[in-house]
C-alpha cells in the first residue's frame, strides 16, 4: 500500500473496496435499498479522506473499474453531501 496508512490506500484499492461493499449489497431485492445500503456503509465507515480520494479519482478517470451499484451510491453521496449514516438495528447481521 505505498505508505498511505490504514485509511488511505491507492484509489484503485478504494475502487475495489467499494465494489466489495457493492457485492455484499447486490443480494438486496430492491435496487434502491442496495444503493442506500452501500451509501450508508461508505458514509458511516469511510473517512472523509477516503471518500475525497475516490471522488478525485472518479473526476480524473471517470467510473472506470467501479461496478454499477457502488457508482450509483457514490453519485448519491456526492449529490447529497449532508446525508448522515443511519444507525444499524440491534443484533447485527446475525439477526
């Protein structure tokens, strides 16, 4: 990771991370719920620096490498910068 630190990383690594999150939410039956879940995860767990780096990469290189759902989630976050992450219900994934 070229000395970027644990919350930096290369833009390509951030693209892969976004796609991994997208793959997790791909099973959502409703596309809007999948996009909202991805956007919420990024807003909640990614540092501002990570989001800024990926947005700068997208401005320079376009959406190359980003899957459709994470791209839509990032576009949603860019269009709605005041979006706050939603709290997860108690119990986590185990239900």
